[in-house]
C-alpha cells in the first residue's frame, strides 16, 4: 500500500513540475529546457508501446476516433515523403523524424498521461496545478510592477502602447501564461472568486495580441452564459460560436488583412505567403501533400526544404535560406502543405472529436465538479484554435501543456456516462 502511494505521489509531482516548468520557466531557461517537450513525447511513445504490448489500452470512443485520424496523418506524411523522394525531391531523414516528433508530441503526451491514469489521482494534480498557478500569478504581478518601474525587460510597441513581455521570449507566450493560469483557476473559483479570474485575464491583456483579445472575449462570454449554452442543441451551440468568431474577425479585420494579404513577393509578409502557397501546394500535390519536414514547420526551415526552392519563395524575408525564422509562424498551412487535404480533413476531425467529446461530457456532468474542469477544457481547445491562426501552437511546448491538461481533466470523468472498450 505504501509503495502504491509513493508511486502515485511520484507521478503527481512529476506531472505538476513538468506543467509548471513548461508554462513559466521554459523561455527563461530555453537553452536547458528547449528539448523537454520532445523528451516527453519520446517517453510517451515508450509508455504507449509498453501498454500496447500488455494489451491494456482503454479509451473513450471519441479518443479512438482521434487515434485513427492521427494514424491517417502519419501514413499520409510517410507516403508523401516516399513519393517525393521517388521523384527526386529528397527530404533528409533527420528532418522527417524530427518533424514527426514535433507534430505529434502534444497528442503523444495526451495519450501517455491517459494510459497511466490508473497510477495516480488526476484531481490531486489539477488541484496542485491550480494552487501553484495562483502563486505564479501573484509572483508575475510583482515582477511586472518592478519591470514597469525599473524597465528591466525589453518591450515592443503595439497600438501606441508598450507590451509587457517579462522573461518570456514573446508577448504571445506572456499572454499564454495568464491564459493558462485562468484555465487552471477556473474550476476552483468559478463560483466564489470571479473577480480573481477577471484580474488574471486582464493581466494577460498587456501582451496586446489580437488572438488574446479573442480568447478574453470568449472566456468572459462563457463565464456568464455557459450554463445556457450547454443546454441548447449542438447545432445551435456551434452556430453561436461561429457567429462569435465572425464578430471577432470583423472587429480585427484590419490586423488580419495586414498579416494575411500581399500584392507581390518582394514586399510580402511571410505569413501571408506561407498561407497562400499552402493552397497551391495542396492542389499541386493533391491529396497527400509533400510529407514530413517539407513545408511551414520548424525543421523544414532548419534543413531547408526543396519546396521553397520549387515554388520560388526562397527569397521572401522570413522564408529565405539565410533567414528562415518565420517559416513555422502558423499551423494550418503546415498541415495542408505537408499532409494535403486528407491530412487537413483528419486534423479538423481531431479537433471536432475533442470538441464534441468535451461538449457531451460537460452536459453529462452538469451537476458535478467535473463540469468546471470540462469548461476549462473547452476554453483551452478554443484558445488553441485561436492561437493556431497565427502561431504553430499545436507543435510547441504550449500545445503539450494544454494536451496534458486535457488528459488530466479526462481522467476525472466518471466512465458510467459512456462505456469504454479495449478492443
């Protein structure tokens, strides 16, 4: 009995430390921690194969659908690489393998945590995450005040106002830290301390990113109307989200046009070029795309893919061989370019299945504590979608953190609401 308690405690403490480090310390110690999320993915692969060998996989039905879609993307990517190689367009093996890890790491972490769910108490971990996230919030406020007074950290100007970045590498990551704190505290303070939740959201506003404003609007909307929204049919619920998304697009249309439109390649913004050519690549290499490590991913720039030379966009600032730093600035162009329309459809179905899964479970747990965890999960998924329009968040450590968070929340769900299968 004591041994089981020690093992459970070890799992709980490890997961807690991983999340806190990836959210709050990853940027400050990037040279040391830069590969932590990839190591988590590799370890998750070992765990998954170990439990496959033991025949002890047990998931919800929607999770099996997610696994099927992920396997489709894996197959499409490898077939595309083989086909391109056969036609003389060679992608280095290191690029393919590294890109595989980068693309799947968030999902590997998710299923790794789900598989070992019986080894620890997920509710205990979530409570500890909430506790230490609140501490982190007060510490960040203190550091921000010191920074405002003494101007310790570099800043950039947006809308005529200086952003707050602190020790994070980018203002988006600063915003993510407060978004995560909000999600972690939401189940604990939804009923008792809404003012604290508002304070957390407002501190994140100082990142001055349009996507954070979108997350802020949706979070506030859900805080007041979630009970009503989750009672209506799925079609009306998704329609409401669609209307809200269109409203946000209309509000920030000037910023969107600036990033996603261009007249000629000589003066084009890399983000617009990458998006535009993803459709051309998707059509030219229909329906499979160009394969792992070839387009709009970090390693397609690091090992410099043949795709950029083929389409003559190798001289665009941020996409060039000399300065490829903005190649991986988005997510969906990578999915379409590398895995074609089949991969794009599969990824959309992955998001859809998670969304419907959380939505079904929140309706089934309306009168339990799990309801508020699932509310945080839905908002976390919406945050990923908003961020992915101008960031490759699904393939970054932030994506790994959110999917570990999802896995912990799913581990709290009472399985009586849906039969599970190990077939």
